[in-house]
């Protein structure tokens, strides 16, 4: 039973490595990344509450006095509102 479990674990690792290799080849041939990571030139904004850098398109926003602020989460936004 132990031998079978070890074989199964090894098979999972080999299958995952094989799939990552195939995925890398597909990405290289197509010339387009297959992830949803942002482009390298994306300007990031800093959350005024916790200091985390966020991507403006994916951030929680709040407009205060004509200025748009970006937050990493609704809880940081709410903390900012409570402090203001």
C-alpha cells in the first residue's frame, strides 16, 4: 500500500512537470503569456492605509475631493473613511 501511495505521488509530480513543460512550449510558440498577470509597465498605486501597492484597474477605489484613492481591500477603504 505504501509503495502504491509513493508511486501515485511520483506520478502526480511527473504529470505536473510534463504539463508545465507543454504549457511553456505553447506560450513560447504563441508569443503570448497565458497568465492573467499585468503587463510589466503597469503603474501601481499605494494604499494609503496599509501601504500595499495595488494595480489601479483591480483596486477598490474611493473619490475624495476630486482625487481618486486606491485600496487593496474594502476593509482598508472603510478604515480610511472612518478616520476621515
